[in-house]
């Protein structure tokens, strides 16, 4: 009886050893982590471009993928640089895409790459451009771009330097109106027809969110209204 017991123990030990899935030296193969493709580089339209045809062929440099996955591109076009709403969202497996836009309009575009495992790159930079209108001899200025303070930043001061950049495809002289308020739709004009792209604000309240926008005007009477930006004082 004792010999039978020892025999059963040995058999059980052998079975357990064989079913343990390998020895300590067996290499564990880990799955390869998929990474996103690189961000595409825009080629056309470049920033502040006048497109003489509203049939715009968007072009960019190809992204690369570390795992060699197939890449698809998503092109987004909007009338403001917050992309809300997005007017066009198009896909392309090549490095170009034709999109038919409205004539005589200002647009923004950006692009990202997506591999076939749904890993997405970040968006590219945002480029602004204008499509030529019928019989247009003057074009509205491009909407201004924010320089300072950084959007939605918190400043440790009761004064701030508002600065921006703007351009005009016709080379017209530009003037600026500055609106500043504590409401999301600023209506208080604090500067009018100024030539500088800088405006100093003083006597701000502490722990308050301020909203401002810039209206840029050329000397032909055309104007563009910038988006609303904000900052908060401590």
C-alpha cells in the first residue's frame, strides 16, 4: 500500500511538471506596441495663401509609420481656427486631395495621419488661406492670430499685453479695433483704428476671466473679425 502511494505521488508530480508550460529559461514573447504615424507636413496651401481657383488641391508630405502600417490621412477645413464647425472632413490614402470650396472665402485647414490599426498622429499646424472671388479687386485681411497672452492662460498680474499678428494678400495698410470684456462675447471697444498690433491693458480685476477679440480692417474698407480669446487674472 505504501509503495502504491509513493508511485501515485511520483506520477502526479510528473504530470504537473509537464503541464507547467515550460521551464524557467523559456522566453516570453511580448506583443509589439503599435505607435502612431508621424504628423504630416503641409505643402499647399501654405499659411496666408490666395488660391486663385476654388478647386483647391491640398498637398502634404507623407507620414512615416514605425511598424510599417498603411496610412490614411484626414483633412479638415473650417472657417475659423477653432474648427467648430468643421465644413469639410475628407480622407485620402495619397499625399493630395482635391476639395471644391466656395469662391471669395477665407478658410483654415489642418491634417492628421491614421494607421490601419487606428493609431492617430497629432494634428498639423493650422494654415489659413483665401479663395479668389469673381471680379474681386480687393480681399479682406486674414483674421488675426494670437501672440500674447497664451490662450486661456492665467496671469499673475492686474495688467496684460495683448498682441497679435495679421496680414493682407493685397498688401493694404491695416488698422485694428480691440474689444475687451468679462463676458464671452466682448462688445466694449477699448481701442479703435490703431496701427500697432499691441495693446496694453491695465487696472484689471483679480481672479477674473477676460475675453477679447480683434477686428482687422484694410484701407479699402474690408474687415475680418477675429475669434474670441481669453485669459484669467490671479
